[in-house]
């Protein structure tokens, strides 16, 4: 039996806003974390190694929250979810910039001797980068496609379950969370050499933050969760605690649960921060510079792999001037990509919006 569908009048006012504040600010924080992690990649401290992954987790929570809210609005308004329009919108949002990057890398590959194999391009282009499929050649330039692959695989399943009924989606979410922790537990206890377990881990574990973001939206839409805005200091404390938990710093949280607890804190913070307030944390997230960086965040994420760590333009990662030049080039390329290429497809995407 499906969960009772909320009516527009029952939906919390904060989820009926035409535009959610603060989300671009969170995207700015996420992309800064990813880029910082890659710039400092040679530093093997726990903070550097986990900062980028935490930033991607934040992206996942945001994506799950936003897309689930939009799909539920559509179902409430029209009685059903249009899968054709949903996948058209996803295609126009994600694929053009990713495809442009792959084409540019394919052109530069022989010129600069980047060492990317044909199978490497195929794995990334088919959105299978998160799977441990062995491919020859340099893996760095296309490594970031793993997160795109995780998202696209998740969105092959989640909209269908939301369309069937919210009880079906909640059961799926619970199954994902339990399965992910069972797999992590098995790997921690010496079963990491199992090929099957490795593949299950690559598919299941990364979708936990996406699932939690989706679940936060669904439960809020049904009035099960009622998150009030936090004050500035409390919001900052939750953000920092999420990061520290993800890095495994608090000794009282078992390693098995650090990713999930960190994602839960992020989901709580996102739900709190979409309430319009006048506190300093809200103003920071919605400052013009943060908002603009959030708008460019996907473009920066796509292109940053060519300008950080082993990127072909990085000649000496230890020289601050070289790093500054590369970061300036990254921002320039990302902005040009967004303004003169991606925006055409984003305008086209808006034509297929129903709810």
C-alpha cells in the first residue's frame, strides 16, 4: 500500500518556494572542498584525503534533496512523474558539459601524451567510472566521472520508486543503508578481496548520501520531519561536525558509520538552511560570490581534473605561482564553458519542466 500522497496545501511552505535559497552556497562549499583536496593531493594527511570526498558527499545530499523535491512537486501537481521529461532534463543538465570535456581530452590526449586509453574514455562515457573495471592507461583525467556515474545510476531507480509510492521508496532507502553498512562491515573484516563484494560496495555505498538527501525531502514533504532554522553558530557547528565525523575524528562514532552520520548532519543542515533568515550563516551562503560560485560549480567540477594534481597544465605542484595560474585558468575555462556552451542546454532543459 502506497504512502498517502501529500496535497499542495499540506506541503510545508518552505518546500513550496520557487527557488531554494542556500543551495548554491552549499555547492560553493562543496566545489571548494573538492578543488582544495586535489590542489593539495600530494599531502597525505587524513584531512586532505577526505576533504574532496566530503565535498562530493555534500553534492550528493544536495542532489538527492533537490531532485526528489521537484519530482514530488510534479507528482502532486500532475498525479504522476513523467520519466521522459525527467531523463531529458537530466541529459541536458549533465551530459553536454561532460561530453565536451571528453572531446577536449580526446583531442589533447595525443598532443600532450596524457596516456588515456580508449577503454578509459569508454568507461567514463558510459557512466561506469565508479565500477572497478580494469582499464589501462592514465586514470587521473577521467577519475571524477565516478561521481557522475553514481548519480546517473541512482536516478535510474529512485524516480520509479517515488512514482510507485513513497512506502516503496522508504523501503528502498532502508535497504540501501542497511546493505551499505553490511558491505562496509564485511570489507573491514577481511573480505575486501571478494570481487562481487567490491562491485556491490562500488554501487551501494556511494548512493547512501543521495538516498539520505532524497529521504530528507520525502519525509519533510509528508510532514514527518519538521526542521526549524538553526542559528549561525549552530549551523557552523553542524557543518564542521559533519566534516570532522567524515574524517573519523570523533572517537565515539564507529568508523562503520562515519559516512552516514556525516551525510545525516548535512541533510539536517540543508533542510535548516532553506528557511529564509537574517542570520550570518544564511547571509554567507546566499552572498553573491557564493551563489555565483555555486552556479559554476558543476562546470568547475568537470574541468578541475585537468588543472590539479596530475593535470596536463600542472608543471610543478609545489610552486604557489603555478598553482595560482592553474586555478585562474580553471575558473576561466569553467566560466567560458558555462556561459557559451552549457547555458544553451540549460535554457533548453527549462522547456521540459512541468512541476
